[in-house]
């Protein structure tokens, strides 16, 4: 079974969840088709009575048609409401499952993939999939209605009915050709549009850097070029479809002319009533919509296959690696960490090979080295942001791959260089890590993180809304709130990835003392660029050539490790 077909079957499972509602939509769609078929039949009878001028029957049929059309509107309204409700539920479930899946991806997936791609799939593609059932049921009712009318025409006149069938076949062959070219241009447009969304996402998120680095002209040029390519692809896609539609319309006009000539012939030979001809002629174009309905179903299925592939690649982990957790639950993690012959590759490039070192609990540990040596990667391996290729990482002698997600997340807190602050109040941002935390506990950790006085100086204090990504806060304030968030979590292991880089010297000194105090009860591991912040560490690991080349206290390393001494002297030159 082809992948595309499997994805559509996966989609059907979402509709199966709402079985009664889905069946209701189908029944209402079929009801609409059945009821609508009565219109041309009774309109034909009315025209027959007009020929005889039987006013009583004309009035009766006119009244019946009035009631029929009211019923059709009621059924259509019920169908529309049911479809909207069903689409909403399926759309919600698809987005929910996608978000859940995205939170299970390894961090490197987000390193390698523009976030705009995920946003596009989460919004556009899920919406297209949730509306697919709507379009297909609507078009399917049109197919049923028009097939039924063809049978009715065959009953009225066999030859005209067969001509209609031939008409449909010929036009369908042309629309199939149209669909072939349309699919190619549509795919090209979607790829360019996805790239465009990703670029716009980058621009909006990096607007400060763009201004600071005076990149406006460069960025706008690239954005305009990308947007222009997207527009050209969209125009080509639309133009392809419309051009084929026009040529199909010309061909149809020729067939209409032949149809009229045939009808005249049958009327003159008394094998077709004028009233029947009028009904067939009035509804002929609607019958020919059968081609449009079938083509639209094919187009929607083609679009649906593309969207389904992009959505279910995420939901079912087809294109992205998933964080793999075990099932072992451990509640009393002490904080021992060991790397045992760890090998790790990033983008097929070997970063670590035979990496070995041990970290004792309740210590302040620092990892230092030049940029690009993989210091931050070590933290991501500990927190399961990345998975090792071979070897093992042990926490309290438990293989990290055997531990459950709950155990790892409860035991480890991470503070990054650029922590994300959600568009919530300061208090709620901190409580995310521990929803049951009291106001007193929040104030306590904020004091430890040296951010309490800043918060209380704000008009609304802890209830201050920070805006998107904490826009009202400075970089240093974000980091201290992130540190407070890590503390409130009460994890045994705390990982700080350049977590003090945005702090001034005064606050750095305060936080340095706080971190040292934390290490009495926690295993604290720091990746630091500024070595002055980690000189009081219990142990410092020096990374060089993607290996641990030395370890010891600041004093020991200054005496015995040239690599460390060089790093420290460079910092003295720039910062002191």
C-alpha cells in the first residue's frame, strides 16, 4: 500500500472517532442528492401541464416544488452545521496530536528545521485535511445527483442520454490532463510558500538583530525575492488551472451545439417532447458538473495526500527522530552522572567519540572550552534533548535510556542562554515548572535568583504580563526568571547553559553565589563562556578537540592545564 493511501487511512481514523456525526453528514448529503433529483422530474411534469394548460396540476406542482426547495434549504443547513462541527473536532484533534508529537521530538529536529515549516503544517495542512471530508461529501452528493439525472435522461431519450455520457467521458479525459499539470504546479507552489513562511518567521523573531546589525536591506531583498518566487509559482498554478478550464469550456460549447442539433432532430421525428428537451437542456450543464465534481474530488484528494504526508510525518514520526524514553520510574535521584564511552554524531558529523567522565552529586560542575567543542551538546545529552549514537549515560547507575520521561523531566531542570518566556504573567511563567507552587515559594526562589526586587518594582508586580517571549524584560531579567523557574521545579540536577551571559557584573556575582549555594543540595552543571563565573566550581571539565582533556579546580587547572589557562587569559584581556 502506497504511503499516500496509508496517510488518508490514518485520517479516516479521526473521523471514525466521531462515527455518528460522520454518518450523519453522509446521510444528509445523500438526502440532499435524493431530494434535489425530484426538482427536474416535477419541473418536467409542470412544463407538460403548461402545454395542456392544466392550471390545477400546475398549481399543485408549483406548491410541491416550493415545499421541496424549502426542505432542500433545511437539509443543506443541517448538513452545513454538522460539517462545521465535524471539521472543528477533527482539526482540533490533528493539531493536538501534532503538538504532542512535536514535544516528543529530539531538540536537533528544531535545530535543523525552520520553525516556519512546523507552523505551516500545524495551521495550513491540518485545516486542509479537516475540510477534506467536507469537500468530498459535498462533491459526492453532486456525483450521485448527476448520475441519477443521467439515468433519467436515458429514460427520456436513449440517444441523448448516451451522448451526454460520451460528453462526460471526453471532457473528463481533458480534465485528467489538466489535473496532471495542476498537481505539478501546486506542489512547486506549496514548497515555495513553505520556504516563504519560514523566512517571514525568522524575520519577525530576529527583528532586533536585523536592526542592530543593519541588515534591513539584505533581509528585505531576500524576503522580496522569496515572496516573488512564491507569487510566480502561485500565479503559474492558478493560470494552469484557469487556462485548461477555458479550453475545456470551448470544447464544451462545441458539444452543446451538437446536442442542440440532435435534440431538434428527435423533436422533429416526434421521439422527444419539447418539455422533456427543455428539462434536459436546463439541467444538462448541471449534469456536466459531474466532471467538475469528480475532478474536484481528485484535486482535493491530491492536495489531501500532500497535506496528509506532511501532517502524519510528524504525528507518526516518519521524518523526524523521537526522544526515546524507557519505562523505569525512579523517585529518589541522587545526582550521580557518568558518561561511558559515549559517541555522538550531529548531522552525520562525529562530535564525540569515547567520551568518558563522572560527576559527583551535590557539586558545582563547570564545562568550559572554545566555541564549537560541544559543551552545550553535553547538557542536551544529559537532558535527553539529544540521544547518544553509542555508549551510555548513567544517572545514579541507571542507563538514561531506561528511565521514563517523567523521571528525567522531574529530575533535571535546564536554563538556556536564551530562555523562552511565555506570554503570561511573571508568576504564571514561574509556576509552569510547578503548578502547585505557592506564592511564598515563588517569592523565595525569586529572591534566590536576585529578581524579586525587580518584579516588585513593577506596577503589577508578579501579575505583570510580559508579552510575547518576555518582550518587556531585558535579557538578564529573562535569565533570572528562568533560573527561578528551574528552582521552583525542585529538580535534583540543574543544567545552566550560558545562563548568566546576559547579566551585568554585579548580578553575575550575586547569581554565582546563589549557584554555589544551590550545589549543597543539587548537582549543578554549568556551561560558561565567561570563566570568571565558574572559578569557585568544585570541578571544571575542559573540552578540547571534542574530548575532556583535563579536569580539576580553577587553581589546579591554572597551574596544570595550558588550554584552560589560555581561555582564562583571553577573558582577562577582554573583560577585566
